[in-house]
């Protein structure tokens, strides 16, 4: 199986040591399933502010798109579409990922291009990129200053006016509160042995054994935090849709990808390292809440978990180095039952009531 460690500027030296250790295949002691990580400590005032901002379309250029447009709690914090729509008429070339446990990613984005511990940068990109919210951060802060309730909330949370970094920080704080709730697998791993039914238990044995899923999906995030080429098939919609091709080439171009005008496929992590060994590698997804986040993979090409299991059963895609699993129909059904046990309750989060603009009196403020 081909795997790579991601570059990580802050931890470059530690990473070098770890990559020497990681050259050997992970031992079974490393690849155990573990319950969800504990919730991160948060500042309640920042979370309250971040919640409102997450749902507020005034943070987009044309005041019509909020984070929740593409990360809708009612759709498992995604948009339910194979490929994301993007800002206004711009069509994006990848799926909008779910945000469950977003406070615990090793890296953000399907290609692993952002540091998972730096939510501020992620939020800034989502707000300012032309294909997501197309917002100028100075305009964002001026708009928020015209809303007295926001002004007061910023004062309370940050002791200051609305400002770029504080906007990103508040939304980043809110992201930490988006968690899987009461997934049967989590309960089981915490000691409630009755939480999994017989089919799920048989599926778990396959996941950890014959099907080999646990080689990449393990630990408290159900992900090794690394990129792999599993050879997920292309989504034909990307070939047919010029807008999506343009979004993809634009992304390659902004990342300084060599020879990008001649690329027609999503090359994944290659744009980060420009190293051929990272061609079409994507970050191992966390599988928590997988039963409510369809469709699947970076390009949403699989509509159901049965499709995903059939893909792995066939040995993954071309050049993946994965072997066919030879699972019977019954075993495949058990594996799906186990995947569903990673799913918690549907989010109850609803769009909050948003505060209104209030015209300021000229000369008074
Ligand atoms: C127009 C749709 C759209 C909007 C609006 C949007 N996003 Fe996203 N978001 C995406 C897509 C698509 C990706 C994946 C991009 C990629 O991998 O290239 C993504 C990725 C993410 C990720 C990384 C998740 C992961 O597992 O890697 C987070 C976190 C996130 N968005 C949060 C936000 C926040 C917070 C906002 C509002 C400030 C926002 N998004 C607005 C579409 C959107
Ligand atoms: C070699 C590492 C590796 C192995 C082994 C592996 N996966 Fe994955 N898995 C990944 C990567 C990488 C992705 C993201 C791929 C993409 O989007 O192109 C992924 C994505 C997924 C997704 C979709 C997640 C989402 O949010 O869209 C599911 C479901 C999944 N894997 C289940 C499994 C199951 C079940 C097995 C065992 C049969 C398995 N995986 C084995 C690396 C692996």
C-alpha cells in the first residue's frame, strides 16, 4: 500500500523522525479502534458568536451564501450533492465534506493542503476564496460593525471590534463544538458491549481483519491522518462540465502546480508537494457519522455505503496496490452494518435568529 507523510512546517523535524519510524508498516498496536476524542475546551462567548456567523450570509460577497449553504446540519453538515455548487454560478470540482469532529482533523481538505490545527486559516480561505464565499475581509468587518448586536458580541468575546482574525477565530471555535453524538460504536468502545448488534460485530471483525480497513481507518478519528491513492473512479460530471474543470485548473494554478493547463484529472495531494508519488492521493476520511454524510469520496462518486464496500471489495481502483477482498454478500452486508454503527444522532442545530443592521447616525459614531 502506498502511503506518504504530509509535510508539516511546524513539526518538520519531529515529522522527519516520525517518518523514519513510519517507514515500517503500522503494527497492530497502532491500528486499534478508539472512542471519539474528548471535546476540546471552548470559550462560550466565541462559540455563540461563531454560531451566528456560520449561518450569516452577509459574510459572503453577494450576501446570499453562508457556511451552512454547503455545510448544512440537516444534510450531515454537507450539501448532499456529489460535487459542491460553489459561490453563485461557480461549480466546484469536489464534494463539500461533512464537519463532524472538525476540531480533530490532522489536515483539512480532501487533498490535505491545510493544517488541521489551524482552523483560522481554513475559515479565512472559505470566506475569501472566489469559489466559496468570495468575501473581502475588510468588507466583512465593516458589515458586522453595522450590526449593534454583533458589535457587542465581539466586544464580549474578544474585547474589540469585528476584525478579520476575530471573525475566523469565532467560527473556528464554533467548529470545535460540532461532534458525533451517541454513535453505537463509540458507546461500545467505551465499554457498553450491548451497543452493537450481531451483524455490526461481525462487520467489526471484518473491518479489523479480512477487509483490512483498519490499516488506514483507526484511532479516535477513524483515520490515520495521511494521504493514500485508493484509485476512486473519476466522477464523469467533472469531464462534462467546463465550469468544474475551470475551478479545478484554477485551484491547481493557485497552488503552483506544474503544467496544470494539461491536467484533466484531480491530482489530489500532488499540488501540495509537486512530487509524483503523491499523485491522486487523498486524505483518509474520518468515518464517524458516515451513515448520514452521503454521497462519498472526494468527488461524491459513490451514492451509498454498499457502493463504497463494493469498491474496496474489488480491490480499489487502478494502481491502488489494494487486493480484492473476496467478501461474500453476507460479509459485505455485515461491513455496512458496522459502518452504520459509527453514526450518531442527526444534528439538532437550526439556523439561529440573526441580528439586524441598524443605521448609524452620521457624526455620532
Ligand atoms: C460554496 C460551498 C462552501 C461554502 C460556502 C463553505 N464551504 Fe467549507 N468546504 C467546501 C468544499 C467544497 C470543501 C472541500 C474543498 C477541497 O477539499 O478542495 C470545504 C472544506 C471545508 C472544511 C474542511 C473539512 C475537512 O474535513 O477537510 C471545513 C472545516 C469547512 N469547509 C468549513 C467551512 C466554513 C466554516 C465555512 C464558512 C466560513 C465554509 N466551509 C463555507 C464548500 C463550502
Ligand atoms: C490504504 C488506506 C485505506 C484503506 C485500506 C481503506 N480506506 Fe477508506 N478511505 C481511504 C482514503 C484515502 C479515503 C478518501 C478517498 C477519496 O476521497 O478519494 C477513504 C474514504 C472512505 C470512505 C468515504 C468517506 C467519506 O466521507 O466520503 C469510506 C466509507 C471508507 N473509506 C470506508 C472504508 C472501508 C469500509 C474500508 C475497508 C474495506 C476502507 N475504507 C479501507 C483510505 C483507506
